[in-house]
């Protein structure tokens, strides 16, 4: 950032020394505009990274880890016991506590998908953390539940595009 500011000052000084006030003002204006643009780009990228880190922190908090573990247990049991484990049948057949934990996981991924889709969180940062986690939940639970619910197998399109499936990686 300082280099851009110094550049605009330098341009203004050169213009002034060469006797051209117009060139000095133009140089200062261009330098200031370029500096402002770069600052906005830098701050936007920083905010996206911060949002990504906030999402990672939320997902990896001790409370959320417990929710994920409990939801996984409830889903494993449901996949064996419920003939057609749709979202509706899970809601009707599970205890309120089990359903709420499963719902929290699904809603977290909906939020994550939305943030990636509108580019409000840095997808590269998120992919480093969620690539394995997301595809685990998608392959193990969400695909079947979505199909049983009459929905597309993959509803988290932004995540599917941003996070490489580790099962498809070439070794």
C-alpha cells in the first residue's frame, strides 16, 4: 500500500519539477485511485478469509464436534432402521434432540454453500478444511436422504464445485 502512495507522491513531485501542474495533478489522481482500488481488493480478500476462518472455527468448536458426533450416530442408526430415510421421515421418526442435531449439520452446510456461492467466504481456505468433511457427510448420508426425499442427490452445488472429492483424487 505504501508503495502506491509513494508512487502517487513521486508522480506529483516529478510533474511539479517539470513545471507541469496538470501532469502533477493527474499523477497524484491516478496514484490515489490505484491505491484506493488496491486497498479495497485487499480488504475484501481479508474479509473473505476471516469469514472462512469463522466458519471453520464454528464447525470445529467442542460443542459442534459433539453435535456432529451425535448426528452421525443418529443417522447411522436411521439408515439401518428406516426403510426410506427421507428428510420428512427422519423428522417424524427421530427424537426431537436427534432431529435438531441432524438439522444443525444440514443447515450449517446450507450456510456454507450459500457463502461459497455468493463468494462471501474464501473457498480455497474452506476447501482445505471441509474437503474431506463435506464429502463424508454427502456420500454417507445426504445423497441417500436427498434421493429418498425426491430431491437431487447433490443440493450443495457450490460446495461440490469448490471442494474436490477426495475419492476422485488421483494418487
